[in-house]
C-alpha cells in the first residue's frame, strides 16, 4: 500500500502541472476516484479519494447512458461510507438525476442508507424531486419518501420525516406563528408529502 501511495502522490503532483487528467474515464465511465472509493473503508484526509479530490478530481462525475452520477453508483452498490464522502464533496451536484429521474436520495432510500440520506439533506439536497414517467408499469412522480416507504426502509423514511419536522419547527420559530401546530407539519403519508415550503 505504501508503494501505491508513492505512485499516486507522484501522479497527483503531475496533475497539478496539468499533465495528468484526473477525470479521464474508462469505457464504463469510471474515473480514478471510483477505484479509490471501492474496496476500502478509509476516506480520511490521507486516503486516495481525498487526495484525488484535493488535487482537482471531479467529486461526482456523471455517468453515460442515463446511469446518473458516481454518487448514484456507490449508493446503489450499498457503499454508504463512500457515498457519504462523495456527498460531502459534491454539494452542488446532489440533485443530479438518472434516466428515471432518481436523485442519489432516491437510491439511498431504496437501498436503506439513512446516514447518506441525512448527509444529503444536511448539504442541501431536495427531498421533493419526483421521478420521471417510465415505459413500464413502474410508478412515477415518486419522491425519496415514497421510495423509502415502498421499499420498507424505515430508517431512511424516518430521517426525511424528522427533517420535515425540524424544518417546520424552525420555520415556525422564524415566522413567529402564534397558532403553530406540529401536527400540521408532520407527514401522514407519502402521498400528502409536498414541497417543504408549501406548508
């Protein structure tokens, strides 16, 4: 591993002088960051992934053929720590959609990754993005909460419901409504779940 670290350090030094493309993709659309994320649990400051991002690698590159982004991919593979790393470094790309209109939060809810759902919400991802209509009988216009409930991913659904509750309480305190009712802010069912600022 130490020998690989030396090679990576040398390549990253070259990247700073613009002679190495940190975002070059394989035929499957993988960048070097993908390989730095899989097969490890180390995402600290001295990890390959952190070194690549610090050197200028795109933290959440898009994938071809409607597959979404790197965040979609690692979340779908159940790599929650890797996905949290990407979400923390790609805060302006958290609502990217795949060809079905799914954001990384939809995927996190389907796979039961509550820490990722929380990280996405904490970094500004929207819980209200709805999926596109498909060619088959699969339901569409589903939010991440719909997906979590349908997949029976209780922990992921609870994170979104808790976020909604905290948002309503904060909004009430900021607007100083005297007749604030927590019941009016809680989500009764996914069908009733609308934009956060609509209630």
